[in-house]
C-alpha cells in the first residue's frame, strides 16, 4: 500500500506555449524518509513543468501510481509478516471522511444507476423545485456541492427532502441489475462469499472468503464483471489497496468541506482542521455510511478478513437503521 510517513512540498513555475507564466506546487510522500519525499517532489515538478511547456497541462489525478493520496493516517494495522508496509490503514481523505485502506481485503464499490437509487421524499411543496433542479443538473452534482452552498439553497427553496433508507429486504435492491449480476457471479463461483451493503448512492461488496490484491487477475475479473466504478478500480490499482469510506460525506450531514488539506503547513492549519473534525464528528452521529443488506455465497470467512470486516461494520454503523450519508 502507498501510505507515506513523510511528505515534502516543491514549488516551481513554467511557461505555456502561448507565453503564460504558471506557478504551481506539488506534494510527494515517502514511506522511508523526508529526503526521498523531497527527491520525488523535485522530480514531479520537473515532469509537470515539461508538460506545461509542451501545452499538455497537468496530469490526470489518478493517472499513475507513484503519487500517494495526501491523506492523514489515523491508524495503521501492521502486516502479519512484520513488513514495513501496513496490512491496512485508516486515513482521512481530501473532503474529510475516514477511509479504510486494505492491502488484501477485497472491497468493491459499485455505482447504481439513478433509477435504482433510493427515492427522495419530502412533504414540502419545495420538492417540485428540487426535482426540477435535480433533473437539470443531476443528483450527483448537487450531492457534490459544498455543505454551506446546499444549506444556502435550502434556505431559499426549502428542505430538499431526505433520502429514504432502503430496508435490507427492499424489492428495489433485490431486483436491481447490479445485484442480479452479483448473484449470477456467485452461482458460477460457489466458493465465494460476499457481504452486500447499500451506500448512499450505490452498493458496496466485501469479499470475505479469501484475500486478494488489486492487481490479482481474479480481483480484476471480478471488478469488471460486477460493474465496479472504473475510477475506483484505477484508484485501487494506483494506491495498491482496496478502499471503503467509513464515515459520511460532510455535505450530506450539513458540514462544509475542510478548510485546509493535509499535510498541514502551519500549527494554525492543524488547529483549523481539528476544529473542523469536531464539527464533522458531531454532525455525523445520526448517520451511517452503509447498511448491510445480505450475505451471498457458500464460502467461509477467511480469518484475516474477520477483524477488518468487524471494524468496517462498526465504524460505518452498517447494522443500524440510520439514514445513509
């Protein structure tokens, strides 16, 4: 897994083919030393400066695997073989949610088409206005707006309406094409065992019968066959780990995005982040990140999967009936 201990920033500038001067900076991380992190940062600004000079712009966010995500580590779980790379880690992502990163415990993130998602319900007459806006912009774009902007819109238009949580036996889940694909897969792979969770906007699968890595042929085949989110697949491959969000997205619980990003550049930045975390944690108390729907397959649970499965279910509140966020 790419979980750095050390981070360094490098600053530079470059000139575009039409003569514009662009100032930019990059962060790079290293597991071994600050010196290596500094070297990687300097090498990166050289590559990016060359791209800008050639008119190619900045590289795509997840386009290569030598760039660990800038995420603060809350906890690491050491590898069973005593190696330096952890078996798993909990990190805080760019918008402040906690994420479980697992080197060998196989999570699959599956987006569900709009028609299969939970239905927004509201007793307010403003629901028609929200429906109109969502029809134009799409629910995903509205969900991604900062919390403060969503709050402002609700103050003008009225409550948007809550997302009705799907019960484990809800027919919309049992009949969904995504779950039908999963059941077909299980029928042809009887040794597999998969826990199925509903997330706010899709499904999450946890494969429990065996250990995998993101580059395994079996893992790649399964993610393709089961309709995994392509960006999730790329990110897992680049970061050399499977990922599962443990806590709500802040804008879904009425909290703005974090005021600063990790690594913190001053004590003031870190204080601002800790104050934000306290607000976020309070607002998140009434929400779950996913809900367990069912468990499929005849395989048993691998002993090394069990601890992370238990941690995942506890931190996400997967066994509760709380609304999903």
